[in-house]
C-alpha cells in the first residue's frame, strides 16, 4: 500500500490551533464549517453544506434563533467566508466527496463542535501559553474535536491529491453537535451514509491515554437520551397567600429525588443524571416555573428506552402532585453500536506500516467512553449490510475530557491522517 504523507506535521498543528482558537458550540459551528468548506472547495473537493448535508427538521437541541444570529455575526467578525455562510443557510456541518463520479464506498467521520466550558487561562495550559486559547468565552475544545477536525482536513487534502488512484468514492463527514448526541441522526436522515459499505471514525484519548497507542475498535458504548423537563405552576406571595401558588420548584425537587431512585435494570448498565435545575424569581415568591436538564443512559437501546420511560413517568406524577403542567423535550440522543472485528483487524494491519504506533500498544478492541454520536453512522452502515469501526488514538492527557485544562499530544496528528488514508486505500481495493 504505497502512501507517503504530504501534509506536514507543522501544517496539521497549525490547523488544529486554528480550530481550537475558533471553538464553537454544537449547531453553531459557523466559522469552522465555512473555513473547512472554503479550504476543501479550493482544493478541488465536492463540498455539500446546508440541507444537502444535514436535515434541518431532524436536529435536536438547536440554540434559539437570537443566539444563532449572534453566533453567525461573531463568525463573520472573525473572518468567516461570507459566501459559504450564506450557502449554509443557518446549518452547520459539511460533507466532502473525493470522487463523486464513482460508486459510494467508504465514509469517514470527524466531529467539529466544542464543549460549553470556559477554557483555562493558566500559563501551564499550552493553548493559553502559546496564544491559541479559545476566542469565544464559554466554549472551548476540551474534548479533542479540534484535533479531529484537523485530521479530517488533512485526510481530505491527502485523498484529493491522490484521487486518481481511487476506484470508489470516499465521503468525508464533518459532523456538528456531536456533544449531546445531536448531529449524526440529522446527517443520517439527510443521506450522509446512504450506500456506504464501510465506516471509520476515531477519537483522541478516550480510554487510550498513552501516546503511540491505538485501539482499533470499540464496544461498550452507552445508548443515551438527553431531555429537558419543564414545570409550569402559578406564582403567589410566599407570605400572604402561599396557598394560592403552585410551586414548580417543589415539583422539580420531587422529580430529582425520585429520578435518582429509579431501580437499576437487570439486563444491563443504566445511568440517570440531572445536570441542572433552574427555578425561582425571588425570596418571597412561590416559584411558577422550573426546568431540569437531564439524561438517561443504558448499555443497550432497550435498557436506555426503559430508563427514559421511567423518568417520564416520574416527571408526570411529580407535576401532578404539585398541580403543574409539564413538558418534556428531547434534546438529543442515540443508540449503541459495536465495531466489526474484520474492520478492527484491517486497522491493526494498516497501523503496522506507521512507525508512530508501537505494536505493543495496539489493541484490537477497547471499551467506549460513555456515548458517541458516531454510533448512529456506524449502526446505519451496518443495517445496510456494511461494516465499520470506531478507533481510539492514544495520547497522554494533562487533564480529562471536558476539563478546562484539556489538551493532547499534537505529534499524533500526522500519524492519524496516515492511518485514515491508508485505511481508506485498503478499503478502496475491496469489492
């Protein structure tokens, strides 16, 4: 398999730092999408954005219109290409086909969203010390998706350079809103992996915490449902007329206590979390509104669905006890999937030609880390008779995922690009 990288390690590091500096929240990756689209169109890629890449109606947990307008304006101020911003029509994420004139064959996924975390400004934090800390307050690349975007850009540029060698099309997917499991289902709905026979995605770190390590496949992801629960009561004077009020805070508190009392399921692991509760307007006012931001998880879709059903029942009855109207809104979610062993073995063989990966640090299969939206793509490809894998690219990490101090070893970027390219070329030779 003859392949020599042409995109330098220095260039990939620069890409990573550009993405890191322009960290954007899920479904608001306007600058990032425009940058990728302009760069890849200019390199000869067949770029799809807007409703060609993602189904508008299938998105969950989309920021409100006013927030989106502000974020588009911010992207323009930061130099996003206005032509591509207009073509996106308020939708983020993109698809690049390397050879759309050939049969569709392999899909590669790279997620591009940041985490809603304020980045560290400590001089010990490399992005702060070297001047590429996030420009956008409250958003930072604390999960490695800046590295994923840089790898995806590098892979696309390399495959475009050698596209005449391909027998089939390779589709590269840059997914928005992976955090919260929101982007993949909408891209699948838009046909992102229709006809694909092979799927490959990877994540920096996860449970591979040593540089030069590679986990070729993953199992043990948790299915998850992300949802908000709102309670609507009646305000009243807390001292003079408390009996006239209907207390939404009490309803929400009752729900929180009972949500965490849901029994475990005998058929698999389960999780329940209430990450935020909002309520109240003043010390002497009976709260008339409350909101819970929640998630369930399960080791299978069946178990997770059971958890969500129990949660919905508890919310309904907590509302009834306190005279509330209520609303449950799904904000994201997805099922689980397991990498195919044949794909794991292929990735292992390919990695043997890349000196960066130490053979004694290469594993065929590892455990997942919570959930990943790549499962929606992998499951869709498997359901149409294909196969795929989700790898973990090892890196030493100064802090855990979603931490303000998260960072990774940039020396993995070029070997990761080579791994994806060599895997795509190996798959291209398969009928």
